[in-house]
């Protein structure tokens, strides 16, 4: 019976995963269909679902909204989907403005905006606030933001960084509020109809004014009022939600409304009308009318925008699948089982771990390939995708190690690095769209694709060697499970992986030079990212030379491999934080604190590795130096 336990456990987790693929049924408003509507944002076709999730991640740092976060842990939370939130922001802001969507963690900023502290009676959890709570203090906030914008980013305090982040979130929210209708619209279908009816008289009044002829001042003032509203909508540059109408590109609602009065143009097209009907129905609480207008709009798109509909539907399914999050959950369970197998030496636990990692790896791979198909790009296009790919490569290497050694070490490596890299990817997703269009300087040719894949495999391999070294230190110092055979086995694994990492780091760096020569006209320019890649190659080569020359043995190899984590983390993240060079496309300053903490942790492990052998629980004899 024991031999079937791993298979049964894997089957149960597979059922859990497939259960998440079912589209939730709509109770009244067809938000699941609204989620599949295509639009253009960040230079690409996306579904409403992606816009909603990315926006909510940026504003609230989660993909769902708890509309009553102040209630205690024992109360059932009132959770709504990102799409339902977005639909209300765009078309029913009177309701959306009451929802506590803005996350704020800085107490000085909360005090500046005069927001309530944690108090259930005041409907506040001390972290999430609504637009209506913030809006009365916007004038004060704007003045403070103008001051902060003059401060050099490197010199800003935590409070000033919070100001900048909140300004970005507020601006994004305002963009969304003006994507379908003017944010202050009370009855958008009626106002749209009034505007359309007013167009002939308004245009005539403007022409009469220009010709110094008599005109109706009231009509001109009313017409100009509409035009100013639509100009403001367009100036915010919200997502392009309207399909092409005789133009090659998708359109913003504000631009379409401004184009209506122009000569030889259709006053208001059907796409604008359908969105107005949806807005009116949502605000009035009429699901049947909303669903009917949504159906009409989808039928309007079907003939000419079938590819956009198909792409939006595919990405919406990908979002619902959440392959990387679900794989991360399974990696955690598998890693715990693998660690437990060391202490009671249970072969069943080890096999359970390996089967679960295999399932998570399949899900991880599915998500990676799905992203590649959606983007039409190689697996690595930005920092987010590099984290996904590094984790994937590390998991594969760990499974190969486990296949040969069958001691749980490869399983812990796979689960540990898989989990850590996917956590990193999750936090990188907070920056916005993870499948945004590549920058023109990067969107070039075959050599770029091979370069990024090879050099990223080098990153993954170096991290695997470093993680194996961490296992050596942890088991040796804190447990008695690192016997001589296990220690030698780990050392062989580290050595083999370092050889592998050296090869791919070197090949990837050379391919990068070939790409740079074709794209920029020079093979090498001492760019920070280029230097970082070269340092990885040199460090791995140094480890091999020290080992070949007998200058280091087991523990020396382990400590050098751990420092390889520092070198790789700097090349992966650190050089981007400099904000200079042609490779700073993945710049993020939010990770600086975590990078420093990671480096400090690795130096602490090296310090443990340098302790005398008598202080290691696993060593009851002189150190193997």
C-alpha cells in the first residue's frame, strides 16, 4: 500500500489544481464574460481580466478585493473579483469609490491624509482606504507630492517613497474612472444621448462664433463643457477600450467622443453606445440589460476582431489557471515532505515529495509555455519572466539530481528554489503588466533569444549549486544528518553543477556579445549587466580552479558556492538598480532592501561554514577542511 501513497497524494493535488480551472458562475451580472472583452493596454491586446488583475495588484497588492477588511478574522470576508471591481470603477464609480482599495502602510502618510487608524467602528483596518476617504485631503497630498518630486529618488525617505507610490496608484485609479465615461457622470446613457443630439447645434455655434455671426451662447457653453470633459478623459491616457473603426489602432473613449463632431464622421458608433448601456445598467442594478448590452458588444467584435477575442479569452483562462501560484503551493508541500524525510529517513515521504514536485513542475512548465505562446516570445523577456525561468531550470536540475542520488537533497533543492523564485516573481508582478511589449532595443533577433535562455540557465545552475551548499551548512551545523557519505555526495553535486553553470554562463555571455554586435554595433561595451555576467563566469571558473588545484576541499567548495549566490543575485538584480546602461530595462528599486538582506544572509551562512568542525553537530572528528 505504501508504494501507492505518493501517486494518490499527487492525484489529490492534481484534482485540486483542475478544480481551480472551472470558471465561477455569475449570479446576475455576467462579469465572467465582461472579463474576456479585449482592449489595448501597455501596447498589447489584453482581456479586461488582465487589466483588472494588474491594476488591483498595483493599487492593493492583491488580485481580489475584500470590501470589508475591518471585520475580524472570524467573520466571513466579502470578497469580489478584480473584474467586478474594475467594472464598477469604470461604470459605477459611486459604488467603487466606497471600497477600501488603496493600500497604505506608512503611518506618516496616513496621518497626512487624515485617515482613520484601525477601528472597526469607523470601518477601517488601518491599511486599506477608499477613494472617498482620501479625496478630501487630495489638495494637501498634491502639494506634498510636488515637493517630493523635486527630491532625488536615491535620497527619498520611506515616507517620500510612499508619497510617490500613492500618487502613481491614485493616478491609475483616475485613469480607469475615465476609461468608459467621465468620472462625474450621473447618468451616462442620457448624457451621451444629449451630447449626440447637441452635436449639430454645437458645431454650428462654433462655426458661427468663428465667422463673427450670431449664435446661441447657452448651446455653445453646453457643447464646450462636453468637449472639455472628453479632452480631460483623453489626456489621462486610459486604456484603449474601443475597437478600430476605420483606423488601424484601438481607440480611447475620450478620443472617440471628440472625433464625433468632426466632418464626415459617424457621430457615435455602436461600440460607444454598448458601453454606455452597460454603464447605465450596472449603475441602475439591472443585470439583464447589462448582459444584453455585453452580448451586443461581443457580437459587434466577432466578425473583425475574432483574433483579439480569441487572444483575450486565452489570456483570461491563463489568469484563472494561475499556474505559478498553484505550483508554488505544491512546491511548499513537497519541500516540507522532503525535509521531514531526512529526520525519520522515510522513503515514502521522499517519494511523495518527488511525485508532488513532478506535478508542480508540469504545472510550472505549462504556465511557462502558455506565456511564450501568448507573447510569441522566448521564455525570458523581463525580470518577472527571468524569475519564472530560473525557477523552472533549477527545479529540473534538482529533479535530475534526485533521480541519481535518491536522498531527498535534489527534492529540497527543487522545491526550495522553485518556491523562492516564484515568490520573487509574485512581488515583481506588483510593478504592473508582466507580459508587456518588449522594448525595441531588445526586440531583435535569434541571438537575443538564445542569449537570454543560455545565460538564465547559467543563473539557475549557479543558484542550485549555492542552494546545495546551504543544505550542507544547515545539516552539518544544526543536525547530525550530514554523515561522511552525504557530505561527499553533496560536494560532488555542487562540483558538477558548478561545471554546468560555468559552461552555460560562458556560452550565454558570448551569445550576448554576438547579439550586441548585431544590434548595437559592438561586441562588448563594459555595460554593468555585461560585467555582471562576466563576473559569474569568472567566479565559477575560479571555484573550479581552486578545486582542481587542491586549494579548497569540501567546506571550501561549499563556502565558494554560497558566495556564488551573492554574485548571481548582483548580476540578476543589482546591476539593474544602478539605473544605467543599455540593459537597465528591468529597473526596480523596491528590491534593494531584499537584495541587501539576501547578501547579508549568505555572508552569515559563510560565517557558519567557517566555524571549527567541533562546533558542527554532524562532525565528531577533525574537520575535512
